[in-house]
C-alpha cells in the first residue's frame, strides 16, 4: 500500500535543497517508520514549479500550482494518489480528503494580534473531515476539548520522540568555560532576539561561550545575525553555524546549558527533547507543549518568555555547576519517556487504524 505524505515543504520550493526545521525532521522520521512498517511512501509539497526529486530513495514531488492556490495543488495531488497523510493541519484543511490522518504540531495562534477564531475554524474543518488528528502535544488536545467537545474525540496525542542512542551526554563530562547553546530556526517564534538580549546582560560578568546552531533557510537573515554577533560583547565569544541533523548530537554534547526560549507556536520541541537526552541543563519558556515536557526545577527551568526571567535563569545555571549537573541528570532520565522507538510504534498503530496494514 502506498501512502502519500502531503506537507508544505521538505525541500526548497525549487527542489534543490533540504529544508531544516522541526516539521521536516518529524517528516523524515515518520517516512522512515512507515517504510520500515512495510508501506510504500512518497511526498507531495508546495513548489515554484512542477518537479520530481528522489532523496533517500523517496520520491518527492513539487507542485507548482501551489503558487496560485494551495487548494488547487491539493486537488492535483488527489488526482495522483489514493491515500494521503496530511503533515500540517494548516494546509487548507477544508480541501483534505475525507477519512484521512491529519497532523497538528501544536497551538500556533497564541501570539498577539492573531484572530483565534479564524484558526479555530481551521481546526474544526480538519476535525470534521479527518478520520483522526494526531497532535504532538496535549496543549492542542485541551484546547480542542474546551472548544469542540463533540469533535475532540478524534484527537490522539503522540508526542515527538528522540533517539536516545544518538543523543546522549559526553562520556567524560564537560570542562572549560560553560557553553550555552541555542539550537533553533531563525523564526521569530523561536525567540532568538529574546535569547541574545538575555545573554548580552550576562557577558560582562561571566566567562561563557555561546553557540548558535541555526538553519540556512534564509541567507539574508543568517548574514544579518553574523554581523550582529560579531560586535560588542558578543565579539569573539559566539560560534555561529548552520548544522545538519547529523551534526547536532555533537553540539549538544559540547553544551552545558541549552536555551529553548520560544515565544509562541510551540508543540513538543524536538530541540528540547534532544537537549534533555543529551544531559544538558535546559532553560525553556512556559509556552505551548514545552510545559508537557519540562517540570520546573526537576528536569529543567521553566520561565516566562521575557528578558528578565530568561536572564535570571541563565545566570542561576552559569553560577552553579552543581545545579547544572543535577538538572542534566534528571533531563536524561526524563527523556526516556519520549524514546523514538515508542514513538515509531505509536505512529505505525495510527497508520494501521486509519489506512489498514501495508
């Protein structure tokens, strides 16, 4: 049986480069799980023109109609495939094929200036048409229960997973000045400006190094960041790099503290899970699905997404190595609840429920 996975972009719109981000990492993990379970898989995405590429032995088709209309692109996809798995609830759910599986990556309308009702309407349409909606966190489920109690029974929660064998603490412990890692995309929702403002207030009084492991999806934004961290107190103390998925485990093992200062639109952050599995001391904002994962003071520190709160938590950990070690040990233990093997089993069960066996 062939399953077609529909998503905004796994490759860039011209099909020439991989896109780096949590949704894309999620997609690759799910494609691997579905293939290993015996399904044939392909991917359909938005594109600047029609193209077809093969990556990791998976056919990826770009649909140029998306430039004009996402709905038109979905109709074109439906003509070429029988069974679709929609990896983003945001892609015009009123045009999804009824009886399919749809993925929600958390509440995305929790920011100032956004009309919640418009986004809730999207959720309602998806729930009405879908056989099942899989959410990566309980935050989305709770909102659906409060808003659409008659439809919320279609929501199943499968938190994101982490490969505990790939992400693990350094064998010999960490040494030298502490390193704070920011392993996020350069999306405003991920809180880079908040993080840099918090760290700038600590650099004068603390011997600390900063690593920014960011995406390469926007060259202009990356260049502006490079200029910013080359000046003032940041100069000579910041390592800025774009890292592939395979390079991330080593970066976590080299970090003492990991900052996850999301501002909004957060599910079960993969960066957060990887930091926990790597035994890092985590400081994270109390936003979205993060609160499903971090218990404040037990396996990390939860803070409001504000400069003073983030700076205070970072300062506490920079000045207290024993506290960093304690939180890191509990972080590793708690990450086992999100082991990738369990995630794969849960997802294969969901595919079987909706589409039957391969």
